[in-house]
């Protein structure tokens, strides 16, 4: 069994972790360290309870007051994800809680599903002391969260002599192997995907300044951080929610978000969809967009549609509605076409070249000299274009056209054309049935939920930090982006 044991170190309070033989030496293949553009904690996805939505919790000993304190605090995790705790008085339980069980004064928890390795009469969690912080921390381990200090991307360097001196002075003293395993030796980063370190996480233990080289320390965190809450919702995303009952199956082209609404081009018509309830209406534009290749993008205030060689601009809030042609006429005909909006320009890939149409000057320019052979989707985020081309995601300078590959070297393209979008904080990649959130600063991504987006046609769009997906003719709001 894997357990995490909190030493009562007055300065550092480091939890020890005991994995089944062979697990710690070979870091989990599916460990995920996340996020997109913001700090994040870490989860061992090999131990996450992905096959169930409720964990039963049974107390093996303790007082009614202790039981109530755990009942009151632990569900804070459930407030932010789809995983719930059910406290039971008898019968089997995934989590069995002891209080100084067998005289053990340490606080520890089995790491996620490794709790299943212990018999039902043995604890999977023990409290040597009890407060809100230790309850949140140990239940974090119980749902698969690992320690922040075990990451390879920690933003500090250990002062190893000071660490060794301290832990060897404990009673009983720690061995060098135990210190390295539980404090200094991080997970192999080749086995993980990660965002950035979160020093405010409930899973980050306090580290005194003298344990690090330079001026770095971690305070004693007593609450779930904003990133703890968000990340729990990523590991255990709430169910996706279908919007409306419309079937988007008749020459469906694309979807985007603008002015708080979703817009879908289907059979040449532009539909406005309320993201709260899925109710839709056709915009009375007096024209259809169904000649040649059609592509759709949007700014905060306007829709942009390429159709029949022209780039059209529409303000969906205007009265009356007007369709205006922007930039050169009859210019955008040779596909495959892809487009995105960013910083006052509409970017279009046409005939293997990347162009930028200036909305203020009503002219256009070629961006760089690269040939874009297999572009399937684009999005604009943080001052850069992100282009999905030939199984690779490329970050493009919108001024010069220079680019670099971001994230994993190859992304799959089945079962349908991959789709890119961007929320206020990250790039979203819908690919091979999976929904990923990409931290563009590190190139690492996290997978949101399971492989469920498998039936064509599939496209993604965003409004704020919410993600909307059309899959198998249905419109959904995806879980994990609350």
C-alpha cells in the first residue's frame, strides 16, 4: 500500500510516502502536474478514483467530536469536483479513518486507490493530531493528490546539508535513503505533465528558509487554495451538460463565442444560442453562408465569417443587423481554410499561407513565409497564434510568422479534425476524443476527464472560462472548466 505519513517535525511537517514495491522507483506513468497559465498542485493519475463518483468513509475509532470535525471539513474537496464522500457506520469503505490507531501519533493517508491494498479492518488514514489543515491535506492524498515538494519544477534549490542535518536529528533519526525518497527525490518529469508550482496549495508543506539555497520558504497553508479547488475539478470533472435539444447535423461548419452567446453556422444560417439553456434562433441576416469553404471566428464584439472568398463582419448586437465585407474581395477561396481573431486582426490560412487582415485599416499582409500544409484549427492567446498543423501544435509570432512547436511532439488527428480554442487563462485542445488544457508557458497539458468526445462532427468554442463542444450533433458545456 502507498501511504503518506506526516512527521511531527516542528519546522517542516513533511509527510513520508510509502509506495508498494517498485512504484516509487518507477514514477507513475499517468501522473499529471497541471495547469494552464496558473500555478497548480499535483495528482498521481494512477491512483485517482476515476471509476467511481462516491467514496465511502468509515471511522475505526475516535470520539463523536472527532468524527464530526472530519465530516465537516473533508467535503470541502467535494464542493469543487464530482467526487463525493459518504460517511458510513458499517460495511466496506474505501477510506477507513483511525485516530492514533495502534498508538501511531503520525498523520497519514493512503494515496488514492492504493487504499484498496489494505484489508477492511485496517485504516487507510490516520490522524495523530486533528485540525482543518491536516484533514484537508490527508483527504487530498486520499483522492490522489501528491506533495508539491516532490515535483521536479520546484522554484528553489534544496540546501541538502541542512535537510540531512535536521531529519537525522529526529527521534528516531531518518536514514539518508528515507530523506531522499520523501523530501529530495522528485518524480521523473518524463512521466508527468505539469503546470507551475503552487506554494499556496494545501498539499505544499511548510519549508523553512534554511532548507533552501537563497531566499525561499513556504508558509503553513491552512486552506484549499484557488488552484486546489480548480484542480480537483480537473481530476474529477463535473458531468458535461447538454444544452438544448437541437441536432446540429445539417451542413454544420463551426462554432464560436461572442457577446456572451454562442454562434453556430449550420446549413448556411448563423444561429445564436443562449449558453444557459441552449435556446437558439437564426440571425435575420438576409443571406446564407454556404458557398465554398466556410470558416468562423469572433472578437469580443463581432463575428467574422469567411465564405465565397470574402471575409464578412457582423455585430450580432446591432439593430438592424448588417453584414460587411472586410479586406480584399474574392481573396479567400483555396483551402483548407482556418481562421482566428487577435488584437484587431483576423488571421486566415489560405492556400498554405498565413495572412492577417487589419480591421482598422481594411488591408491585409502575409505573415511570414512558411507553407502551412495541414492546418486544421487556430486560436489566439496571450499575444500569439496557436496553429494545429500536421499533428503538431505550433506557437506563431503574429508579427513575423516565426514559430515553435508547443507541447508534445505529436497529437493525433482521429476520429475527427482536432479543434483549438482559448479561455481567458489557457489554450484548449480537443483531440482524439480527449479534452486537454495546455499551459503555454511550459508546454505541458492536463487531460480533462475521460475519452468521451469521439463522435464526429466535433468542434470546440469558449466563452470566458467555459468550454462548449459540438459532438455527434449535440451541443454540450464541458465539465472541468467551472
